[in-house]
C-alpha cells in the first residue's frame, strides 16, 4: 500500500466560521466533483479530499476549492474513508461522496446544531437520488439514509465494499436531506454494477462465504418483488424499471462471480495437487 501526501494548494475560498470538517474521497470524478465542492466550500472550516491519483482533471478542479488534498492508494474503501477522516482537524466531521451535494436547508440545520451544541454524537441523514433526470421516491433507493455527521472521536469506518461509519454513542436524525446523482447514464451504471459486483463477490469469498445456487437464482427475484412491487418502484416510471433491472443483475452477478472465484480456486488446487 502506498500513501503519499500531495503538496498544499492555494484555496480561493473565504475563511468560513463553521467549525466543521467535510471530507470526501475521489477517483476520476471530474464530471461531478465541482458541484459537491461548491456546496461545502466557504461554509465548512475545512474541506479534505483524499484522491487516488485521478487522471481526468479532477485534481485541478479540487485545487480551486481546497488546499487539503492527499493521495492514498488502496483497494479498500473502508481504509480510504478512514484515512480521510483521520486527516480532519475538527471535532465534528461530515462526509459526502463526489457525486453528492448539500442543500441550503441541510447546511442551515447542521450549522445550527454545531453552533448551539447537542448531546448527540452522530446523526443519520436522508439522501435523495436524482436518476435519469428524475427524483426517485420509491423502490430500493428510497428511503436512503445513513450516518454522515458525527464527532470524529466517536466514529469509525467498518465493513467491506459497502463500508459505513459506526458511531460509539447517541445518534439522532436530521430533518433535511442531501442530494445524490449516482450515475451519469445507463452505461456508467452498468460499468459501476460490474465493478461493485466484483468487489462484493471478493468480500464474500475472502470471508469464507459459500456459493449457493438458490442465492443466484432466487435473490434477484426477491429484489424485484420487494423493490418494484412492495416498495412501489413502478411509480418511478421507466427509471424505476431500469433501477430494479440493474439491481437484479447486480445481485445475480455477485453470486455468479463468487461461483467463478470458487471454481478458479478449486481448479488451481487440482493443478497444484
């Protein structure tokens, strides 16, 4: 694993008053990173970005909004998020991804909490997804929430490809939401599904989880009925259909890839034996 710290860059944003560190991780997110940075630069006291040697011009964009840019190479999402959190200087931290942004309502709510004080150690925050030009209000993508705002000394990243923050303390919920555009188009979605299914299958394999045929065949069908029928995904129109179809494909492929990994390992053992 290679860790390097980028040279400090000059920030063009005015010095804010809110004692909050916002952090995010990036890798070739030039198409979305500016909107994310615009929503927090000049509002939070510190914006920390941990990159993995982007080659699409994202670094130039980031440098216009913050001087705190670090380079960190790892295949672990958990390690990268934790590394970013550890670079933050403030008591309160907030993380957003490079394809997310904050609304004015949630920024006002967070500012009020931090400046007035709170007994909570972390907060669950709601997220609204914009997909193919439409806000998704049903199905497997709604409601969508997780811990995003928390005291740095109380939070720690845990898990594999879908790593999340675990807060050791009392957690509450924010009233307002932040925004998310998960994919630029369906081609981007297919590529992401392929990458995430590979990573999830690897997590299953390394944790000694076994392949079962009924998981590959029945879990996609379960997700269809759960997300599209019972969670009313059909009310989101054509985007809702595409979402549930890609979800079924993702679930199918992560188990198919787990089978492939097991077979490769068995064949390799037979050859060596």
